[in-house]
């Protein structure tokens, strides 16, 4: 850290232009460990130059944070200091942890009433049930005319008194709200939230049928994320009752043409006790570019069938990230997307037979003549490939077999680019992930006929190995020559 003199020769920051240093401080102020009440005033005491920059750049003051770990009795004064020094810019407010009641209530009053027109985003991570009531009490008398993003880490159950039970309250008090994230939203979201104006929707610990029904009524959504997993791993509180409210069944096809990112994660079957999964079959998601799908638990047959109907309709996919322990599903999904113009593929393969099937798909020629001498035609635009290995694929004989299959797959794709006039993309990077698999793979460095380039990449590797295009070319050439 620089000394109190602004002319100290050892102060590296003196070499930075003021605008660059201001940008660095602004990014640092957004980091959770540093983003605490009063931190900027402390940083301003480093030297005269830093003080001048911090106090003269409004955008540095646009992030305000308060947490239970650094609750400051003067936090209201610090909030007002941020408001004053940020000029006409709006604030991003973050409140985390079990903030003391004596601090939280006055903060809610200032944020949602006194200075409601200066708040751009609000994030609160506090599971106490009365927190929303404290927020609602102040919002009822104001309009947050510039609020765009709202993240509520609050348990929202059906027995709560929700604002007017329709979206009139939300449209009135949050007219510009376009992004919302909810934690345990066990209420009629499809009737309450202002779904027509949302472009981003993030749901955590939610029933699957609630999520699908709500998604179907968001015509302008571009990002949808649903996480059925508990926030705290391995905890399944008994007081999470299945609500008596069932989401309406979707009976007609619904097209969501603006949706570009679809994220779904399920790690517990506690929330899979809905009536049926037929709603998925009626969703049309033609413009989804990125699909992130994680399913670690067994699902009812109708839900599995629904997923296999919904995914192929994502006709413009560019990136898929698939992680599932369901038997045989990874190879089926990979084969389903094999002729798509995907640029990036990430897969988690839990078992050896499935890994063999996946590598066969990546190596296959889907033309009528199936001439492997001309190379692979699977995923013709593929540029980046990540394979994550399950814990069962650790025996050296299996690792050796899989490495040979990976080299064969890379060589096949390399041959495709060299021998075909069709616009096939060059594979730029391959990443192999899995601590036990990589440790077993590192034992191949003792084998004489293994590529020297691979040995270089394995030295010091513990959890993953990254191969660039040059690496892959050299590994293929060295392996084939041996």
C-alpha cells in the first residue's frame, strides 16, 4: 500500500493515469470482501492523489454494500455519502447476512422511501421472513422509478400476504423492473409478478411446474435460470411442505422467441412431486443460443420424455453444457445435437460405457457413405470441447483406452478440416476435467510411446488439462509417429 505521501517513488499507482486508477478502484469496490460501508473513505486516506481521484469520480460511489460482518452504526451516513458523491448516477445496493434490525429497518426506509428514485438495483440475502414486510411497508408509499434489477434472497411462501395478488402493485412501484431473482418463491408467481416486462428471471429452490408455468408467460425474456437445488448443500428442512397450489397446465404451444439463455439445474428430487411435465412439450424456444442443463437425480418418465421433446426444438444453439447422472442420457443428447452448428460443447460423463459412446459420436461421419477416412462430421462448427470425467473412470487401463480414443477423435476432426471443402471449423481447444482421472492420466508420463507434448501438459496438473490447437496437432503427430 502506498504511503501517506503522494510523491513516494515506490507507489506503483503513480504510473497509472487517473482514469485507469479510478476504474480499478471502481471494480475493487464491487468485490464482496472489500465492498463494505466506509471502505472508500478509508481508501481515500492512502495518499492525496488517491483521495482526489476517489472524491472526484462519481461512478466509483455507485456501489453500496452492507453486511452483518461489517455492520456500521453510521451506515446511514455512509449511504447518504454515496448518494451525494455519485452525483446524478443511480446506486447498486447490496445487503447481505443477518443485518441487525436496528440497522436494516432505517436502511429500508432510506432506500425504498427517501431515496427511491436513486436506486438502480437492489440485492438482499437475508432469509428472515419479516424482511419482505419491512421492504413492502416502505415501497407502498413510493415509486422506485429507476429500479431495473431486484434480487430477493428471502423465503417467500404461499401463506404470505402478497401485494394485491396481481401485478398491478409491481407495475406501479417498479415500472422499469426487468430482472428479478427470487429464492424459494412458493406462491403464484404467474399471477403476481410483472412478467410482461421482464427480460431476466432467476429462480432458486422452486417447484419445477411453478418455474415452467411462469416461464411460459414471459414473452420478452432473454435469460431464464431455474435452480431446484437447496442453497445449503445436504439440507432438506422438513418445513418445506409441498404447496397445495398447483400451476396451471399448459395445453397449447407457446413460443418464446426472445429467449437466448436457458439454465436448468436439479440436484434433489424433493421438488419433483408435481402433477406432470407435459408443459415442457409445449414450449418453443427457437432462438436459445446457450443451454446449461444439470440433472443429477432420477426424474419421472413424463419429465424425461418432455425434455427430449423440448431440447431438439432449440434449433439455433451455439453452446451446450450438459451434466447428468441419468443412465445413458448424455450419449443420447450428444447424438441428438451431433449435426448442429454448435461452437462449444461441455459434457460430464459419469460412466465408462457412456464415455465410449460420446467419443464415438464425436468421431463419427454422418454422411451417407460414412467414410471415416474423410474425418468426422459431428458438430461441424465445433471450436471448444470440455469433457468432465466421473469418479468411476480412474483405472489406468481405462484411462489409457480413453486417451487413445480422444487422440483418435482429435485426429479425425483435424483430418476433416484438411480434406474437406465444406466449411468445417477447426477445434481450437480441448479441456479434460476430473481430479482422479487427471491423476491417473498423469501416470502415462512413464509410458515411452506417449506424446512428449502431452507429458508437458500433465506435469503439475491436478484437476484439469487444457490443450490448445497447437498442442492437439503435436500430440496427434507424435502419437501417430510412435
